[in-house]
């Protein structure tokens, strides 16, 4: 089983470890291209505008300029924010932590794909950015990450936001998890609550010792863990299942 997560805008302070070889070494070439382009942009006067940063986020540009030499920290410690707070990696038992390392793949505008034990420095770059000269990063990364992930077998649980989902579509072996808030008989998408629920779902999945193989098994397991779930109709060939998690 693969669990696909987005990164977070919030990141921990500087790391202390030297960088080591990242997982998915076949992505080395596109990583270098994005890294060079990001550093060049961050040394220009256009970085804040192109990266879509507010004045309060602009300090991240300095981090980008130092990416070649800055110390890193494990991805499991790098990303902060609502989703990762609710995933709670640091509080997982050892066996669940090992499953998280095997099962979770984080999509990144800079690195393409990351595992939790990869070490990278803090940075500022969303998958939604049009980075000169390669343009939209989701389209840039799509061929490379597709080639890297297509051979991986088993159920794919997609907890990514739409920005990151554009970089790879797993097809009919995947289940896209949507989080809907129900109030007064109406259902709506709420970003903050969705992130918290996705983090809680991911935690449930890495705590599960069993290999969930189908969308039905996934929906049943999450229901047993206290999530209110509704599995959509069987999708058209090549399309993912949709699993709604309803919160009130």
C-alpha cells in the first residue's frame, strides 16, 4: 500500500545533518534542474512574486539561496502543520513508524518524491508554481514521478491536495480520499478540517498491520477506526475510486 501525502507550507527550522542520497534516485536529474532553477530565481528580484509568497513568508527565499550547502533534517521532522500534527509521526509505536516509512510518499515541488527518512533542508516551493524556465511544476514532474511509481504494486491511498495530485494519477488501483463537512444537511469542503482529517486517516493506515488491497477493505477499516466513510460507485476504467470521509 502506498499513502500519498502533500508537503506542508510550514517547515521546521534548519537541520543539522549532512544530506545523503535520497530515495527514488532515478529523479536525480529533474531534481537538479529544479534546484538550479529555484536557486537562480531566489537570487533575482522576482522570487517573491513567482513563488506566490506573502511578505511574512518572504524569509523563505533566503533558505532557497542556501539549498546547496544548508544542512538537512529527516522529512519526518521537516513538515509541520495541521496534517502532520494529526499524523503524529513522533508518537507512533516503532512498528507503525516502520510501516509509515515504507508506505508514505510525500510529493514535493522541489524534490519530486520523498520518503520519511530522506534528509533535505527547509525550502519554499509549491507544486503550483510556474518556475522559469520549466514552467508548471506538476506538468514538469509528471513523466518522472509516473515512471518511478507505476511499478509499485498494491492499493494507493491518495490524500494529496489537487495541486499535488496533478503530478500523478494512479488510476483504478487508487482511492482518492475526500473530506466533507456536514452541517444542517449540507456537505462542503473545508480546507483546515480536511487537512486534520487526512492526517488522522494516514495515522490510522500506518497503525494498520494488515495489507488493505481494495477500496472496500479501506472503507471498512476506516469505519472500524471511527471514521464515517462513504465509498463512491465503481469508477470508469482507469479512474480512481472516491472515498468520502464525513465530519460534522
